[in-house]
C-alpha cells in the first residue's frame, strides 16, 4: 500500500471554507481502475501554526498512485480548486508500517 499525504496552507485572506469545494471534489473523485481510499478535511484550529487542510489517499501500489496522479480530472481539481487559494502545498508518498 502507498499512502499519499497532502498538507496545504492557504494564501492570506482566503477563508478556509473556500477550499471545501476542492476537498469535496476529491472526495467524489473516481479514477478508472484505481481504488481510492481518500480522507480530506480542514484543520480544527487546535494548535497555532497548523496547516489549513489535509488530504490522505491510500492506494494499492505505485502504479495506482501514478494513474491517480496523472488523472485529468484530478489535475483539473488541483489547478482550479486548490492552486488559486493555496500559498503552499506539500506532499509525501510512503509505505505505512
């Protein structure tokens, strides 16, 4: 299994609710031939300095990740619903142990 974790910070002046349509679009995303186990949400504000949102996706293997990463709708969501609002987006893929 591969776990993909995405953590994002919003630009100054962007209300966290503005990123919710992007999070929901990812929750609704279906990629042919790939089983996505995706969880996404906004920070609860329990600690100063946290990122504003997180997305985790569990995929079967590296090939599934590559298909997901290259998917046209996934990339449209990134470009239209995250990039305009985000100051910084960091990602990591790893094998949970």
